[in-house]
């Protein structure tokens, strides 16, 4: 093969990456029509591009995959935390925390027991269970969005917060069990428990401190162009991972907590900042599934196909549902909600990154384990993923009204930063039934327009706000608290 010189070698790499990205994003429309989770399309494109696919791209670099994976997870978790409303934590924080800690540990044990029954030794089986123990809410919500199905708020919040909190526990368990596989007996259950508590405590404390400091600094920033604000929040995300990790804490928990803390207060150009991080999060998801697909050698999969499918089915039908039922029992969740959360625990990019840890450590059987993880992610996405809309309707967990996408515009004026935000008019609000000219709005605020069942109504003296309306309010950023007292929380995705 002819050796390419620069800049042609770099141009070929960039063009190849661009082609894969275009194909992956383009396939998302087909995936939505077929009811197949988006992740599966990205995964299969990666397989086709790999060493034994039509693309013939020679790629088996687990170290690079791990490094890219860490950066991707930081971006994914930060995006998730930034878009997690504080109300979600208040409403479902306790059950989500139990699922994300005790639930992850029990899932790892149950899946490890299934793997042991199918021929794995206990150390390797438990390691496999830890690798695939965390869930990905983005996979659930993308499937629901593609089908036009909207989930009830409490269940959506529980899935969202659980997926943001459970990655750190899976990382800690995977690291400890990998060490135990290399040096049997080096990690006792008591020692692992102390390590888990210490890492989560350090990660949580650092995340809150970095997020609060970042929010304080951001509120005082007056940058020359709006595009610099996402660059600042990206820096916060990197600090939130790096600092606690260097202190032997959970960097992934810190990233999520920092993002939730940062997003719980006013952010300049918040809509633009969130859009940038949403794009970065999706780019990270796509990249991770492409890399997993390229790391897979179809010729090696036949040797582990049987046990791979068996473990995946045991996780989907037994381990996850039973563990969720046990964890949610003290919180008295309705049976239908418990069944739903237990069924839709889809796997995302995290197992891809975690599966590289034992490979890099040189653990015996690690490469075969990586191939098994492929089947778990594949089956765990297709089987529950394809049924998500049907199960949502069957268990009657659709939202009574469709969630409205965040509508916000930030603009600089001579008097400071103004924001345009939409608010849903609930029947219980004091402003419901009031005319716009009688509202006690703070100085500088105004109702600009009303969306009534898809019809835009101009805001004129005498125009009445009716329950079910979406009112577009223009207000100074410093008046946000007063506006929320009148209209409640803004429309949120």
C-alpha cells in the first residue's frame, strides 16, 4: 500500500471521520422510522468500517479508546447534569441514589451470577456484571422522542437522575474488580465499601464546589462574544473531572454534580450554552459507538455469541427488573412505574469505556470479555429499546401533555442582559384568567406573545391568559426569580 505523506495522510483521516459521522447521523432518520435505537445504527456503521468490514480500517487501539471514552463521558455527563432541573433531584433524588449505588452493586452481582452459570469464573463474571451495570437515559428518551411518545414527569426524572448518578459506581466497581482479577484477594468487600464511600464523597463535594464557583464566576462574566460562554462551561467540566480524580475521588460523579449545580442558577446565554453541550454530548455518543463497532472483530464474536446473548437476556429479563423492584420497594412506587423502570434500563456508551479497563490492565480473559460486552450492549439496546414506546403506552405512563422544547433567547441591551422565555400557564397559577395588563410584572418585563393550541396571539391590553397557554415573557435576567414566582418554572424539555 502506498505511504501517504502530509497533508494527504491527515486529510484522509479527517475525510474518513467525516464520512462516518455523516453516515451515522443520516442513519438516525432511518433508525427512527424502524423503531431501532440510534445507538445500534452507530454501532453497526462502526462494525462495517472496521478491520473486517467493508471499510477495512485497521483499528484495535484500546488505550486511545479509553482516553477518548473518558473525554466523551465527561461531555455526556456534563450535558445530562446541565439539563437536569433541580426539581428532578428533589422529586426523585433518593430513589435514584439508591438505584445508582445499591442498585448498580446488586445488578453487578446478579449479572455476575448469571455469567457464572453460563461458564464464567466468579471473578470474571462479577467484572462483566460491573461493566454492564449502569444505564443510559439518553437512549430511552431518544427512542421516545422518535416515536412521539412523552413520558410522565416523575418516571422521566427518575431515569434521568439515575443514569447521571450510576456511572461513578460502575467505574469504581470495574476498577476494583479488575485489580482483584489480577491480584486475587487484594480487594476485600469491606475495603471496596470504604473506597466507594470515599470516592463518592470526594467526587460529590468537589463537584458541588466547582459548580458553585463556576456559577458565581459566570454570573459576573461579561465576555465580548456569546460563543465564549460554552468554552467557559467546557473548562468547568474538565476541572470537575480532573481535580477530584487527582484526589482519588469520583471524577464522573463530580462532573454530573457540578453541571447540576451550575445549571440550577441563571446562566448567561443559557439556551446557547445548553445547545452546544447537547451537540457535544451527542457527538460523544456517536463517537463511542463507532469506536466500539470498529474494535469488534466479527470473526471473534462467534466464539462468545451464545454466552453473550444468554448474559444479555438474563440482565434484561431477570437482573435489572428484580434489582429495581427491590430498590424501589421502600419508596412505594406504583407497580407499573417499577415495571417500566426495570424494563427500560438501556445500555449506552459507558460499558464501552469500562470494557477497555481490564484489557489495558492485561487481565486474563479481558479481550473475550470485551466481545461479550458487545452482545450485552446490542441486545440490551434492541430488545427493550424497540419496545419502549409500546411499553409506555401499555403501562399508561404517557404524559398528559407533551413536553415543550425550551424556548429562550438571550440578548444584550444597553440596560443589561434580557431573556425571552416561554412559560406554561397551569390552571392553578394566580395569573391564569388574568389579563396581561393587570399582571404585577417586575420593571422591564413584558408578555410578548401567547401560544394557544398552536395559534400565536399578540399580547394586547385585555388579552387574558388561559390555562394551557404558553406565554412568552421578556424580562431582565435579574428579575428571573420574580417571574418564576408568578409563572412557575419555564417550559423545559
